[in-house]
């Protein structure tokens, strides 16, 4: 079953069981998928749907951080619940150690000599880790590795 179809089935189930947080999150997600389809002028495949889900998860993480700084625990709880739901549709995220290992291999392959080569490393590394790791964390790991060279 396609990922978009799984999300639509989950929406129907949430509607039947009257789970409001799940219902609103899935509606918003399907809306964003539809917007992506309109922008691309073609139906979204699983890879495109994963991109949309990852973008929405990133928005939730940023919101959680902002709400924590503003002492809005009620909104933090809601965003965390939405993030947990979105994460069920994403592939399992890589650990920091796995990211470091992949980054080291790319640094060696590219022949990076310092922080000035970050662009070359990131352009090779991100397609490998797409959907499996947060871009900010990957960037931090690459910065650390290149600074140590």
C-alpha cells in the first residue's frame, strides 16, 4: 500500500474513533501532500510524501523548541503528540554514531582537507541520508569532522 493511502486510511480510522489531535495532524499532512502534488503537477510518489512528512516533522521540532523558550507547556505537549504521529510514517532515524561513520566515509572519498570543503561533503552525504537523519545534525557532525582535520 502506498504511503499516501496509509495516511488516508489512518485519517478515516481517527475520524471513526474521534481522535482529534491525530485527525487534525493527518488532515494537515494530506493537505501539504496535495499542495506538493499541485506544485509538481503530478501525483506524489512515496519519496515525495516522505519529504513532506520530514518537512512537517522539522516544523514541529522547531515549534517545540520555540514553545519551550516561551514557557508554553500546553503547546509543547500538543506539538510533541503531532511529532510522534509524524515519526510513525518516517523511516527509522540514524543515531549520531551512524551519521559520524557515514560522514567519515564521505570525507575520505571526497578528500576533504578542512572546513572549506563542507559543501562538497554535504552534497555527497545528504542524498545518502535523506529521510534517515536530520540535516542540522548531519551538518553539525560534518563541521566537527572537518574542524578536526
